[in-house]
C-alpha cells in the first residue's frame, strides 16, 4: 500500500485483519515516480523499492470483523432504502 493511509499503523492493521493478507508498504517515498515517468518499466521490473511488512492478520480481530459483517449483511435488506436516501 502507498499514500496517506500507508503512514498509519492502525489502518495497515485494519486492512490486514479485514482482507486476511499481510500488508506491505514501500520504504522509499517514491510511489508517484513510476506514474510520473521518472522510473522506466525496466528499472521497476528489476526492483527499485524496498518492501516493508507493516501488518499481519490477527485471527481474533478477523473473527470480530467477520461477525460484524454478517450482522451488517442481515440488516442491509431492511435498511437499504433508508441508507440510499441518505446519499
């Protein structure tokens, strides 16, 4: 992950817990360099950034997210119209 949220340990842990995947960020502050054309494709393929593991899924937190998502899914049909009117 890159960008603003990648600077937050809390957000990195939330993403890991919800997705079930380890989360990596890049050590260097260069996420825009490839898109801006400052790094060519060959350099990118050789590896021009250092990945840093930021979070691993925590089983207890994953269980809570799964439980809460099931509750949300059961409530959504009854609340769908009201939620869409709020947009």
